[in-house]
């Protein structure tokens, strides 16, 4: 899934609703695989990693918990 084609909706710490460009809504459960769009922390661009938990910050932005560390969801693309 290309992140420019989807919208992520926080449900709980262990799942997301994902609205795709073809107007489907799917629920994905942790752990799910994402691919890094760029180098961020110890994760290299193109690397596939598992999201262990999903959180929402006070401003409503999604945060992925990966290997115990918090990352902004926009740095990743969900792998279907």
C-alpha cells in the first residue's frame, strides 16, 4: 500500500483501520509489517520492520512502536 493512497485511523494500541484509495476499509492488527521510507534512527531506508504497537500523541498523530522505540507513522509504508 502506498501511504499517499491510504488513511490510517487509530482504533486501539494493537490495530488500525486503513482506508485505501479504492474505498475499502481494512483492519490490520499488530504486529504488521512496514517499510522505512528513509533512514530513521537505527532503521535504514527500505528496511522492513514489525510494528508492535500503535499509539496516538496528544495532537492526534499516529506513532508506531517498533522494537520498543516510538516512530512517527509517516516515515513508513504499510506492507500488504
